[in-house]
């Protein structure tokens, strides 16, 4: 199934047609889709009204430089600051990270959007795309933050998505623009990068997003379309060395440069679905038509995403009236643009 991108702040006639397709299970929003809090809520409602089945409306609202909704929303600091605070005051750092999750998720849910793809649980080890999006370079510290962040999101009724499996933080390359190859063997990855993912799964994380990173010492394909990484490691039986994950597996965006290794659009869609991804992200509207043709004839279960649809939204009036909201805003450190 597909989660697609749309072009602007309102749906076009063509995009309404896309939402009728059996394979479309949701829409991911970007800065291009944002004008105001009211407009986002209206767009989310229009997406749901245009489709014959429930739709997952999602966004990347991590904080720092990856925050698609800004005007009228809290300026969320990047995660790295919590890791820096941890060295001075562990308990305060974990509590503030949980509050960050609660605040982020509360605002997204108040806007009628179901899901922010968070948290990033990659290690902060120099990757160009990850940078200050990661808590720390220490796997055990990131594992603690992962538990706290999942707890904060769940407290608002938002599902948590761990990304980018099995770990994007150590390679230098930004997979939006380049192929990325991590030469480390599986036993090293298990002892390092996989530690926060294991903690998040244990904490009840609902979804995982795959990395467009290749680990040739482990499997020949990049992780996003690797049956070994998805079926054997992530979903495999713990008694056989797997992680026992039973939630939803998302690809990363198939429009990113590192996804080109699978071939054309149809080849990319097929490779990810065949390997075990439940959902393929098609973030660029110009790729949607071809992606829809690519899934013709496939048996697709869009119901798998229903469990990720948000629960218990207060709406903005309810959120603004909640004493915790103002308190959370005042407690968090300021974001640096």
C-alpha cells in the first residue's frame, strides 16, 4: 500500500482521484502543504472526505530543522539538546524529552493529523542527514530516550514510529542525495545501532521506518528492500535472533536518491513491498501516478494502518485550555533556527 504526497494546501481534482484508489492508505504532509493551523485541519478533513476508506494523515514534525508546521506551533528544539543535558542531569533530560513528545504530538493531533514520524533513534555519529536530529552517540542513552519519547507520544494517543532501521547515524552520506554503505557486520550493529530499536519495540512502538542504507556485510540490498533485515531481523522470532516486531513497517521515501538502486518507480515499489514493507512512502506527487500503476493487481491490506490513526484529539480549543500545554512550552529549551 502507499502513503502519498500532495502538491499544495488544497486537494486538486487529480489528488481526489488518487485517494479513491484501493492502494492509497494515507497522505504525508510537508511545508508545501502548510499555511496555518486552520488550513491544515481543513486539508486533513478534506483528505478523509475524499477517500472511501480511513486515511492516515502524517507529517515529519520532529523539531529543530525537521518541523513542517511552524506558524502557530511550538518551536520544538532538536533532540540533541536532550542528550547534552543528560550528561548533567539524567532525570531532567528524560522528563523533558517525554514532555517534548507530548507537546509535539498534542499539537499535531489538535490539527487533525494522526501521526508524526518520530522519534529518530539513530545514533549521533556524524551522518549529514541526521545531525542534531539524534539524541546521543551512546546506544544505551538513546535507548532510554526512546522509551521516554514513545511514552510521551502514547500519552496523547499518537502511535510512535522508530526511524531509520537498522540505524542511519554512523554512515556519512545523506540518502536524500547519495547512496550510503555501512560496512559493519551484524554483531556490531546489534551491539550498537539496534539497541534503541529494541528498547522502542519493548516500549510498544507501533511502527518502524526503514533506512535507505546498504549493509553489505549483512545483506546485499539496502535495508529498505532487504528481506533479511525486515523478515529475519526486525520481524523474526526472538528465539532465533529476531526482534519480534509486529507493527507496521514503512519504507523511507522512494524518491530519495539512495532508493534509485532498486531501479525505476515500479521496481522500487515492488522491491520494498516484496521484501516485507507494509507501506511505501511516495512523497513526491509527480511519482504517484506511476506508483499507482505499479501496484495494480497486488493484494493490498490498507486496514493494517487503521491502528496508527490517532485517538483522543482535543482540538486546538481543548489543547489551549489544558494547563499542561503552557507548562510544557515554558519548560522546554528554546529551539535554535
